[in-house]
């Protein structure tokens, strides 16, 4: 794993190094950079030294978190820019992923269960459509329909500038507060669902979970009324209002992959003998579907879902470009197009770190979810 | 004599198995649907050169990149003022000027001395669909249907080329990893881990920053990255299952060389899975090409992504359905062709994976 990561760093450096001409020659052409920045960058990357030294310097710098100034947004460094953009991408896409995973899993489950019916064929075709839909086109159409024609949601951007004109807060400050709230909310809900896992009756369990969900919403209403937060509420609402359309669009596109995969694995599982046994025992249809079949089918779905996180980063480039959402994807596209090499390099390497962590999580969760692997490693 | 008989027997068995598999494939409705879609686009792609060659289509009018044609109409000059709507003639501000009218502000600079009520000749670009241009023309007076055909040629060439390259690489490496094991296997697995880690789109951005990407370059790049990535792992696991089958052992005992075992015993058994991967990777390749040309990072004359990009840059997408012939066909074509290949893959999956069959 570590070796792979180092290889990745080396490849990403060589890739930028291979850009014809001197990739850093932009420095000389940019009048907004003062001379000291120029010298610092040359010293930092060792640009006057041979390749092996440059490579070594880059890797050391990466771990130090010191990747030099951005050429275009000069006083900011590459790391500062990433620190500003990363939470926005993370927030948007974690919300989308959770939504997409649950809807996708549910739809796939129902599809496999109703195999052969007319509704199954149609829903499958619809999900294939949304799985293969040309994403920028779809996003533009959504933008046109909901933003321009209906006027329900704002067309792109992170916030409405006139509302923030005399705001006492920085937008990042408010946004971090929102992230904190989201994390706390989902953690509490997660704990509740784990605690209610053992309840036998399915309807009772569902009622408890729904009840606690609405309870949490009521509590969070109080939470946003306390202290500084009551002033922030207005601005947080503005940001939340801007997230609606991107979240909706990406969810519609992203759920289909999970749904189709769940359908396939579930169909395989439904052929197994223990499902027949469960039927023969006279268990209710819903219990067989949710407790017996779906849990086994969940395993490959979760794994492949974590593997698609890299794909999600790919998708974020498009989403953020079309909805003008200032996140990592837009940063990397901008910096590559305008040859802001330090930022492009830093972003690319960071995405690699992301993917690495995702793969590691995939391995761990596989062991956690599949008892067969756990038992093997213990004995 | 005996050998010839054996060969014809073998051929018969092959034809039979293809027939049987096709019958299985026919059972899945979605597979047939996908095949029909793919054939329609293939027909479109082949039709355009045919039309040009037989001079049914004039290149000057219908060429997807440099052709020009615009619809001429006689329009009455009116003036649209900033007054309160509805007026007796127009309901909303966007109704003025109407279809056969033109605003005086728009034509006055080019026609000195023009006044309200005059009738002048106007060129309409983009022109709506007519019998001459089935899907109308775009903002530069080019035939949209012809562009659509050109785009499907690009999509087919790119999709199939990258899929063949990718599947060739991954099948070869996957079987090698399974057959030889040990260090080779470990190395290949680490390599595909690394490739899986690379974010494709940003990587393509960077490559396009220092190289002029043409379609076949992109096909090669996509093929190589697709071929080195996750599919090696899947094909290796399939080849491992084949490797332990008795017929491989008996081939080894009878003195078959490594190459012989690899090519004539293991590869044919991995081939169905490889075909499946090929079909699925076409979907991804078509989408990647469209995205890159949509963002303007691909050196290409005409493609579906570029059509949408032009429509967006000229602001027709935000006009919505008023200019539907610029907005809908290109995006729908990408979606349908990618979806068609995906559906074919699903149908093949039902054939090759017995656990998915209904009976």
C-alpha cells in the first residue's frame, strides 16, 4: 500500500515534469508574482537541480505540506487553497453518496424481488438510462428546468453575494459549522440505528427509527437557535439552498449504479437454497427480502461502492464546473487549464491520497462485513 | 480424411454453441433492445459516407463541419418597445418579434433607411427542422443530422478501439498473472492497484495539457488505463478458476508447452468474460470522449460532446425547448449509444453467468 502510494507520487510528479517546455516558465511571465516568490518556488522545487533531486524534494515537500504559492491566486499557497475547497467537495459528495447508496440499494432490492414483472423492466430501463446518461447534458437540463424555467432553486454558485454583503461571518466559518452539525446529526442517527438493530419486529423497528429521526430534527431546530448559531442560521440556510440542485442531480445519476449492481447480486442470492428454506419455514415475504436476501447481497455492493469513490471525484469535476460550485474538481480543472502547476500538482496528489484511503477502507470494511474473512484471520 | 472430418465436426459444434448462446441471449429483452440501438447508430454512422459518395447530399450544404445552409424567409420589420404587455398583438415580451417578423433594432445597422412595415429577406440560423434538414441546422448553419452521424462514427471508432486495446491487455496480463503466479502476479496486482487509484478525468486533463489529444490517442490512453486497471483482477480470478480444472492438468501431463496451454486452454475459457468487459468498457469510453470534447480538451472537428458544448456556449441550452433540436439529439445520442452497449452487456451477462438465468 505504502509502496503504491510512493509510486503514485513519483508518477504524478513525472507527469507534470513531462509537460513540454519548462512547466514553471509561467512564473517568469506572471507580473503579479513578486521576485521573492519566484526565488522561493525555485528553491522549494529545486528547479535548478537534476531530476532525481527534484523528485526527492517534491516527495519531502508533500509530506511537509509545503507546496509553494499558487501562480494565479498569489498570496495563497496551494495547501491553503485545498484546505478551503476540500470541505465543500467533501460535504456535497458525502451527502450525495449516502442518499444515492440508500435509494440505490432499496430500488435494486425491489427490482430483484419483482423479477419478470412489467414494472421491473421499465424501472430497469430507467435506471440504465440514468446510469449511462451523458452527465453534463443532464445537469444542464436540470439547471434549465429547475433553475430557469421553474425558478425554484438558484442556478449554480455557492452562495448569493447580495445576502452576504454585510455578513458578520466568513462563508467558510458558517460552512464548517454546518459540517459539524451534519456530522453530529448523522453520528447520533447511526448510533440509534445500531441500538435498534436487534429489535425483532420490523414495523416496530421502523417506527422507532422514524420517530427518532423526527425527534432529532426538532432538537436540531433548538440547536440552531442558540447563541451565535441563531445569527448564522440565515446564512447557513442560503448555502443549504444552493446545495439542493447539485445534490438532487448527482443523486439521480449516482443511485442507478448501486441499484443495478444490487439487482444482479440479489438475483444470484435469491437462487440459493437458504432462501427456499426460509420460504418453506413460512416467513413473511418482507422478512425474507430484507433480512435474508438483502443482507447477503449487501456485501459486494458496499465494496464496489467504496471503489467508486475515485469515480465520484471524477464526477465532481463536472458537477462543480456546471454548477459553479467552488470545490476540488473546479480547482483542478482551472489550475490545469491555466497552468497553475503547483496547485494542479497538489490537487492531483491529494486526490490520490483520497483514493488510497478509500481503498484501505474498502479492505477493512470487507473484513468487517464478511464474517468468513474475519474467522479466517482469527484462526 | 480423418482430420478433415474432425475439423468439420468441430465447426459444427462451434456453430451449434453459438446458436444456443444466441437463443439464450434472445431471451433477455433488454439485451435485444441494446443490440437494436447499437445497430441503429451503426447504420447512421455508415449512412453518411454513403450519402456523400452517391451525391444525394451535397458536401457544401451537408458537411458536418464546413457545410453551410440557412433558411431564407421574408420578414416584416416591426419595432418592439419597452412598453407594458400584453398589447393587442403580443402577449409577452418574448412574443415580439413573432416568427415572420424582425425587430428594427436588429436590422437597422445593416440596412440604412429601413422603416417599420418593410419586408426584407432574413436568414434563420439555427433553423428549425424542415424536410431538407431533418434535425434543423445549428447556429453556424450546419446540418445537425449530419453532425449526429459524424459523431456516431467518432463514438464507434473510439469505443471499439479502446475496448479492444483494453481487453487485449487485461486478458493477456490477467491470464499471465494467474498462470505464473509468484512475483509476476504480485507485481501485476500492485500495478492495477496503482492504476485504480489514478483519477481518470483529472489525469486526462493533465495529459491534454501537454499533448494535442486526437481521437485515436484518446482511445489508446483509455484502452491502456482500462486494461491495466480493475479488469486484470477480475480476469485473473476467472483464469485461476480455469487453471485448476482437470483438462489443464491433463494437457500438462500430455506434454503441452506453457504457451500451448495458455493459448488453447485457458484463453478460450476466459474469453466470454473478456467479451463482457469489452462491451462494458465501450460505455465508459464513449462517455469519456464526450466529456472531454464537451470541456474542449480534445482536438476534434465534430463529436456529440462538441455539439452540446457549442449549444451551451451559444446559450441555447438555457432557452430550453425552444431550440430543442440543438439540445436534445446530441445528448440523447450519447446516452442511448452508451446505454445500448450497456444493455448488450447485461444480456451477455445472462448468457455467460448461469446463476443469473431464470431456470
